């Protein structure tokens, strides 16, 4: 190609690509009626949420907190007393893999803190709504153990889904949530009492997140990826680690 | 296929409002305006026509269910395309190797009214194939931007929304990608 106008050549190239044949989805949507069916679960979901709110409102300490509802992409944070708090247990975040397997399993660059040594373990957790990567550092003098797990710091990375709330996090009355910033983007800092993570594996299906620790959690989203950093470190220390993430 | 937004109904905001209230007909009108580019978004991720169709259809249903979370005054098309892309990404097996994009057999450009010579056609076809290969060889973050900006014809702002990145990021990635492609073209022309 001679000294090219690459942009013009790219536009020209677009129509030369062997795209799939056009599909009239409007006919499918009308004929098969998935949209009409879709409105029913929405109502059911609303009823379920209302029921949860009523339960939570029955707990006096949660009344004020339930008025607040914060959303990070892929994570929903609700205030209220969890129905039951599972006992602490060993960390089991999916399948233990090496870094190369983790890199190949997700379509985003896995970021690691520059201020820490490489993680001791890498885990993959595959769910219907996407694959999560967990980087785990063993407890040490610098990284106090969290919840008898042997883990000092756990960093989760996953692609947030606009449509499905990837997690529901039920926060007990003793947990505080502060708005903070990580590299200029809004983040939430959850500290205090234990809390429960729930996976959303379908429109109305949730399973308990086996990665639950009981540490402090920093949650933020950047470039469509949600990051969750859990440890027993202070907010300042957590922000320093979060701010050092790099490919 | 015309993927421009010129044919988009002027009363899109009214259709959106009706759709948010559960009006299926209004939503299908919105889908009609954007289904072509939606399918191509899924195809760019999955590189398989049947899988792209499935992902697009699932995404269109999910988008309908998520309309109550659509921000009034926002652009509908990039919002919808982000959902389609996420659905396609979620249905893609992470470790799978993607098939490359192919050019249609009858896609040779026609320059002016005069029919190009057979030699010219061969050279142009080769240049287009090389450019497509160069795009395919870009890192994914740069390739995404090129695909959305030039293959799908989205604006910088729409691309930013659809990819979930800042507008400045789209601009800088686009500039880096164009520079790489220009360099590739120079190297090839020197060979």
C-alpha cells in the first residue's frame, strides 16, 4: 500500500468484510414472545425485592440503612441483616491455575499490584455470567491473615455485566460503606462487621460466594472490569495497592 | 447493509419511554433500527454467525428487561451495543481461538466509473487483505476501538460508551492503532 490514508481504507474495508446475513430479530421477538415472557420475571423479581425490603424493614437497626442502595457495575450492595451468616470456612475460590491459564481464560488483561510480589495463587471461577479471576496472597507480616483463611489479600477481577447484577452483597447493620476514589474513579470501601457475597447465576438464581472472607473490601470498576480487593489492611493501604494495579 | 443512524426514527426518545413502560411494539421498533449493527458487534466478538445470532437475540431480550435502568437522555444505541457485546463476551469460551474476519469474494473496490485493470484489482485485493490482517494482529484493546469506529461506524463517544471506557481512551487508542496500521502498510509497501 502506498503512503496510505489508513482511516479511509478501514472504512472502505468495512463493507468488504464477509458479515453474517442480516437477521430480522423483530420477527423472532414478536413470534416467540420472549419479550412478553421477560416482563413476568421482572414482576416476580420486583415482588422478591419488595419481600426482602419488608423483611429488612422489620429489623429496626436496618431501617435507616435500607434507604441507601449503592450500585457498582456488576455488584449490588443492599443494606440489611443477612438471613443467616454462614460460618467461616476455608477459602475455595474456584480452580487453582497458573498465570498463563488465567490469562488465556479471560478476555481482559489481568492486573496485579506493582507494590506487591506476584500473587501466591491464581484461581478461576467459571459461572454462567462470566469467568472471574482471583489472585491470592498468603498472610504475612505485611498482609494480616483474614478470617483464619491463611490469606492476607484477595483480589478478584471480572467483567461487569450491565444487565445482570453479578453479585448481590448483603451488608449487616455493623458494616460501614464509604465512598472513596481509586485512580479517579468512584469506589466503595466496606469495613466493619462480616458480610456475605452472593453470586447471581441467573435472573433469579443466587448461590453463596465461596470466596467470602471477613475482611475489609474495596470495590471499584475501571474499563468495564470490576475489581474487589479484600484484606485486613487499612483504607490507605488498600488504596495504595489498588492504585498500583498494572498489566 | 446500511448501518448509519440516519434511518433512526426521530421519536426514539418517545419509543424508549413507551418501551420502558412495557410496550413491546415500541421496543421492536427500536430493535429494528439497530439490529444490524448489534449482530455485527456480536459477530466481531464470536466470529461465528450462528453464535452471534443467538447472543444478539439473548442480549435484545436482556436489554428489554434492563430498560428501567436506562438513563433518560442517554444514547440508546451504544447502551444496547454494550449489552450485546457483554453477552457475546460472556458466551465466548475464554481460551477459544477466534476465527479471522474474511473478505467477501466480490468486495473489490471500484474506483470511479472506469473498470480497473485485472492487475489493479489483484493489487487492491491484496492491500485490503493485508490491512485486515494488520487489524487482526492488533492487541485486543486497540482492535476493539478500530472495529467499533471504522467497521461499525460508531462515533468516538458511542464507542466509548459501548466499550465502557473514557472518550479520551478511545481517542488515544485509536491514534495508536492507526499509527501501527500505517507503519504496517509502509513496511509491506517497502517489501
